[in-house]
């Protein structure tokens, strides 16, 4: 019995020694850094600024308003969103059946904001807007407001957009009626 106990003690010491040896080997490999020399600071352009925000443009497919999510191209503001919307869907979105009811513009619209209220003045010669076109414009502006105000207390659900069409006619829409941005990417 004594022999058996001594043998088990020796075996236990051997396992502990083997574990300690493996731990020391692993530590030595980590500390040697695999032969990679240190380089110090390397100047390689601008610092990373994080993930660029996404914006949503609202287009139409089979009489249904759909939000299409895209990455912000450089500097983004509400005027940029309106300009992109009036350009209409690109070729890829067009092949997916997306269209616009917004009329072509002769010059860029004027966009003003004051809190949750936004005003868009369309240039002379712009045709009257259909309800769907007004919804496209209202929803895109409300979604852009969220991107521009990222992190502020403004809420897209309370955004009101007043569109002035040449001749003094005005139409008003609210973000409360906008569909979610379930995208058609």
C-alpha cells in the first residue's frame, strides 16, 4: 500500500512539473513576440472616425412608400438628402422596381430648420406634388433629421415638414405617418 501511495505522489508531482513547464513555455513564446520588431508610431493618414451614419431615402414601389438605407457620402445635411431624393433611385434600385413621384427640379430647393419644424421651398417651375411625392419628401427629411441630430433630443416622430410650392401654395406633412425604414437594398 505504501508503494502505491508513493507512486501516486510521484505521478502527481510529475503532472504539476509538466503543467508548470508548459506554462513557462507559453509565457516565453508570448514574451518573445514571435520576432516582430517594434515600429513606434507610423503616420498613415487621418485617424479613424468610426462608422459613418446611414441615411434613408423614400422611394415608391407598387404604390408603396419604401425607405432605402444607404451610407452617408461625406458631409451630410438635410439639403443633401433632399437633393439625393430628387435625383431619384439609382440604376440598381430602378431594377428593383423603385421609382419616384417627385417632379424634376430646375434648381435646388431651399431647406430651413427650426427645432422639429422644417421648411422646404421648391424652385419656380416645379409641378404640384402628389400625396405620395409629398410623403417621399416628408419622410426623407424626417429621417435625415435623425442623422443630422444624431444623439440630440429631437425626435423624428414629431418632425413636421412644410413644403412651399411656387405660387405660395403650401403642403404640410408629419413624420408620424412615415413607414419604418424597412429597406429595399
